[in-house]
């Protein structure tokens, strides 16, 4: 087994131990000792891979996000992609709430932003192809950042206000708004290819 594979497996094992501990108690009460004891590694191994528990939490969320993005086809089914992300958040409610409370709104939002920037970029490019038009590169980049910020913000709002918001309405509103506005913006500002 290569060093990279061994390192990844160790990180995954540490993340599983952290996830298990977060099911039992608040993140702020979890110690490195608990994680390494559960995982069966020594303290030096933990600190070789992560600066602290917060770095492990960030890595764990990033890995989860990568797995979510791999399963999405944002271009062909916008509603389904948004639903998949929201389902992930619901399934991992405890983990995301702990992260939100421990590392803050901005850090959690940055994870979603990183994922959404790639997805919205793909979506805009897919719309351009379907309309046989192209946007200026700077304008496409602006739209990508604009819609990514909006999607990330909406998801963060939904995470904290879930009881008061109908998930299906949010999915419908986001899908319609994104689809109609991107289509119209490409038609008005694009050029034929």
C-alpha cells in the first residue's frame, strides 16, 4: 500500500471516530485523546495529519462534499441536484449543526460555496451549449460567483430555519429562478457560436 493510500485511510478512520464522538456529545467537548483511542492510532499520527480537531472536522466536511458533488448532474437536472444536497444536509443534520455551532457560519458556508462554484459553472456552460451561445468569460465568471453566493446563502438559511421553510418550495424556487434568469441572461448578453 502506498503512503498516500495509507494516509487517506488513516484520515478516514480519524474522521469516522470524530463522527462517532459527535453523535454522543457536543463537538466542543471532544478531545484528541478520545478520537485516537477510538481509532487506535497514537497522538503523533493524529498531529501528523491534522493540526487540531477543527482541521479534522473541516477535512471531514470537505470529503463529504466531494462525495456529494460526484453524484450530482447539475446540468441536466437542476432540481434533483439541489434536492440531493438538501437531503444530504437533512441526513447529516447533527454533524452540520455541530460544525455550524463549532466553526461558524462562514466556514460551513465556504464548504458549500466551494462545491456550488463548480456546479453553477457547469450549469451555466451547459445552458450556453443548449442555447448555442457563449457569454464573455468575465461575465460568465461573475454570474458563476453571483449564483454560487446565492445558493450557498440560501442553503445556510435553510439549515438554520428548516422548520419554518418547505424544502420542496425552496427547491422549486431556486430551480425556476436559476433556470429562467440564466437562460435570459445568456440570450441577452451572449453571442452565437
